[in-house]
C-alpha cells in the first residue's frame, strides 16, 4: 500500500499469547526471544519493554488469541487515538532491518515486511484495545476480544512516552515496573 507521503506495509494476523506475552525480535541470528525486560526507569510505558533487537509485548489476555495489526512505514503514520484505548511509544534498534513477531514460547513466528530504512533506529507505537475485557481469560470462541496495533517507522532514539491511558491494565503495568 502506498500513499502520497510514502510507503506503508500492513500485516494482519491472529496472534496466540500465553502468560500475556508476545515478542518482536530482530532476525539477526544472534537475537533470542527475551525474558521479561525491565521498563524504562525514568519513562515507564508498562506494556512494551525493549532492548537492542527485541521487544517484549504485554497483553491483557493470559492465554488465547488476539487480533494484531503491524504497520511498517517509512514515516510516522500517526496514532489511532479513536480506535484504541491505550497507546505507548518506545525507541527500538534493529541490527538487521528485519523483524518478526513471535508467539509465546516460540510456538509461532509471523514474518513481517522488512523495515523501511534497513538496520538502525525505529520508533514502535503500541496500541491496545480491550485489555480490561480480556484480563480474566474470557471465552474467545466467538473471536478475539483484544486488538493491538504496532506501528514501526524510522526515527532517531528518543525517550519512551505514554500517548494515551484508558485501561486499568495499562495503569497497573505503569506502576508494576
């Protein structure tokens, strides 16, 4: 997909989570799925934690399937404040310029389009909707109750930030460290 400003690639998937976790991992051969990472000490964002080449994503649902959309752009696509309840941002370094989305325990790997500027620094904007609805392992047989959107675009490193907080889940993770 292209627009007047630049290019945008979109990948949509159903993502299996367990223990409320998923992972964005650089495809560099040396990168591994991370254990729980620490939140930024001065600028916590709660539901996404990063280190070089890896991002630890937290969901409200303990076990089951969530809707996940990943947007790779060559510019800031802007937050979807109307469609999502919670939005946070962090800087992320990709050594290879290619990342994939991993389900808990390495069970499934979702390939995503190559990052727009190759190896280097990117901004991750993580959107969440329905985290409070799915906290208690609700029945998802009629489809996922949680939706997530991850936007990735080239940007020099900057402090993490919380763009929007609505859910009790994000409030909890902001203080859980």
